[in-house]
C-alpha cells in the first residue's frame, strides 16, 4: 500500500513538473514573439526570430550540459575521494547505486562542518555525489543512506539536465528583456510607430520585459521545489525507509551553520537550502524558495512510513 503511495507521489510529481515545463516553454516562446512583433516584424518574421532565440538557447544548453558540473565542483572546493578514503560511505553509495540501476558515481567531499550534500553531472554515466564533512559526522548510517538515495534519485531523474535547461531559458529571458529595454531606451522606437497593431505589441513588450524575468525565476524555483519532492519520494521508494530521510532533513535543516561555499546560483543543488537564515515564511515569500519547506517534506515522507 505504501509502495503505491510512493509510486503515486513519484507519478504526481513527474506530471506536475512537465506541466510546468510545458507552460514555461510556451511562456518563453510567447515573450520572444511579442518582442519581435513590437519591433515591427510580421507574424512569420516574428516566428522566425523566435526560432533563432530557441536555437541560441540550445547552444547555451549544450555548453552548460558539458561544463556546469565542473564549474559547480570548482566553486564548492570539493575533492574526489576513493574507496580507501571513506570505505563505509563508498559501500553505501555503491549498494544504493546498484539498487537503483545506476553506474557507480564519483564521490566528492567538501571540507565544511555544515551538513549538506548535492549531486551533479550531465548524465548517470558522468554523475557526481558530493557530501560535506559535516553531514558525514552528524548523521547516522541509516539517515545518510536516505540522503544518498535522494541524491542518486536526482541523478536517475535527470534533474541536473532539467534544471540546466530551465536555467538557460530563464537566462535567455533575462538577456532578451535587457536587450529590449536597452534598445528602446537608447535607440528609440520608430519602426512602424504609426502602425497601431505594432504600437499595442510594443506596450505589451515593455510590460513583458519588466515582469518576464521575474515570472521565469518563479517558475524555475517552482520546478526546483517539485524535483525535491520527487527525489524524496524516489529515495523513500529506493530505501523502503522514508522515516530515516525525514530525520536526516530535520537534522540538516536544524543545524544553523551556513555552508561557506554555497551561493544563490548553486543553492538549488543541495538537499536542503544551504543559505541558512534565508528560509522564507508565508505564502508569498515561499514562492522564492529553492526548496519546499522542511515540515512539508517531512510530512510527505512520514505519510509513506509503515506501508513500504
């Protein structure tokens, strides 16, 4: 019965994520189309400009796909370890990787007493799981296995690839909005200024240039939160012990020490928000969170307990 509960949560989170992605992609296409129409392009021309923008996004995704993991690891100051360095950790990662049908990922350690962990890598064959020294010291074996299962679930669910695509789309929106506002401010807008239809598109484009990057960021954060729920449910299904992951989340979030190497660009990668003291309170502020509230994650995990 609880297996069904875990599977239902996994299926629900997958569906919700891809619905958000669909509407986000449509939103990006719509904003680019509006910008093009605002500068006088007719419908076919605007669609052509939209296609060019999406090709640019594809090129940006290509480079992010191959190099983002190296950048993240360099920023974090993590170092790769071998089995002889941490045999117990290696065995746990190895056993859970086998259970989830994944190749053995590389294991990295960050010298930081704040408890946290993250996964990165462009695909399961090039995956990395990284742990702080703090999380190894402060969690027991069962709790740490819950964390490992969560990070491996991110790898299996291709969350690094998904969030790379989303980040590039958000960046593209910000670049296009900035370009539109700069051209408007410095270059004026005299193309087809007597055309009422284009004038309407221009006004809409001005509004879009201001709010589109904000909306894009909110959607990015919503997808990030949804993938955390998915990784939690997948981890619970993998270990058959959701309670231990719930305990781990409570311990990690209860530790008030901030992670020194973390920043706002990499915060979404970690199992809990590494920027201590920035946790939001209230419905509106929760929209700007990279992770779901810990009590909600714990509640979802505990709902599976006793039936797996």
